[in-house]
C-alpha cells in the first residue's frame, strides 16, 4: 500500500514539474530557436512578442541564414534569471559563443522580446 502511494506521488510530482518546465523562460527560448530554424511563424507567434514576430517576418531571409549557422551548434549551458514578469535566458554554446534572450510574461506565458532592452 505504501509502495503504491509513493509511486503515485512520484508520478504526480513528475507531471507537475514537466508541466511547469513547459512554460519556463528556458522552454520558450528552446521553442523560439526551433521555430526560427524551421521558419515556423505559427510556432514563433506562440513564444515571441508580436513585435518580435513582425521583425522576424520582415527579415526572414537574413534570419534563415543565421538559423542555418546555429542549427548545428550544441548548447553547453542554459541559465535563466527571472525578475517578476521579465526574464533573461543566457545560452552558452559548446564553441563558447554566448547569446542572451530577453523575455516577458504576457497572459501567463513567457515570450521572447528582442525589443525589451531597447525600451530601457
């Protein structure tokens, strides 16, 4: 009986953790990168601010060149710093290159906002 309770508790905790990671700034950056690489504007709209989506659409051909250059790069580390409804995700690739992504929470979802630093 205790064994079943313990296993059930582990399953519930696992589900809660996996659901919370699905809406984290890190998860949003992973989805953003994948959407850019695949030129998937619909997926991009789910994880980026409308202004970011518009900019990506405007410079689509140049961004695709950039996406091709990073698609083979492996991520070494990824960290996130959350401050209320804003966050910064830092991605360090195995070749040492570092990229920072600014995000803000809109309607409870994390969205990449490439204009956030420009507003400061």
